[in-house]
C-alpha cells in the first residue's frame, strides 16, 4: 500500500442548529449542521419546516395582503350549447 495518500482522520464535534452536539470521526475537525436526529421530524414525530433562507416567510408576506388574483376574479361563465347553436344559425 502507498503511504501518505489517505486524509487525516479527526475526532469531530458535530453541532446542530438546535443546540445538540455529539462526537464522531471525520476528515474535518468541526461540522455544523442544520438538522440532526434530535430535531428531525422523522424522529420527533412533529412537523417542522426547515427554512434556511426565509422562503416561506417571503411567500406568506407576498400573498398575505393581496391574496390570490384568481380568487378575486370570480368564475367564467360557460356559454350554453343551445344558445351558441342559435347564434351560429342566424
């Protein structure tokens, strides 16, 4: 086997955004993650939206005041087939 081709292996502390931390081994000395097994919805059974860039808040703010345009327009009226046939004959 060749010597000195493998990366150095460290004992790493992984820190989550929820405040949880644990120790593992990695080629990096420190890891920061957004979600871990303590706060992940699969393990907790609670629904949680992970929104790191504020996209959900932007969407809610955009449509909170104006609402949906399609709901404000109302529904289109369909022409009755008998009325359309009468118009085409004349």
